[in-house]
């Protein structure tokens, strides 16, 4: 199913948006990825990925309240769409099929 073109980092961003249940915005998504994913995330990479995910229809945005600390600009909240949920389910099923096909082997650590 080629229609769900989702890279690894995009998948992680999409999962973080889903975990935050519509309450995710740039900083909270970044923290979620860094905490659960145990990896550092640059703001630029995150913003680029969010823009791509929105263009693909996997997420949608909603503006929050305007705040003084943001110079009167509203926060942008992200929410996963049904199409985004479908893309995640597809990716999970592909990964599961591969894991289930893996032979039960012992790896030697050197």
C-alpha cells in the first residue's frame, strides 16, 4: 500500500501527536519524542516533519489562545486524523509481519 508513505521520523512524530490526544504543540511534541524515543530532536526537523504530515493529511491543526509570552501569537495544536491513524496501523502491521517472520536466533555480543 504505497499510499501510506511515512518515514521513520515522521512515524515517531505522528505517534507523539497521537499520544498527546489533540493537546500537542511544538514544544510538547518535542518533549514527548525526546522522553519516549530517547533521542534529541531539533525544532527545525520537527517543524518540517509537522508541515509534511499536514500536507499528507495525517494531522490537522487548530489554533489555541493568544498569549503574551508568544508575542500575541496563538499556539498551534496538532491532532492526528483518521487517515493518519490508518497510516500508523498500516506501518505497525508491516513491522509486525517482519518481526513474526524473524527466526528465533541468539545474537552473540562481542
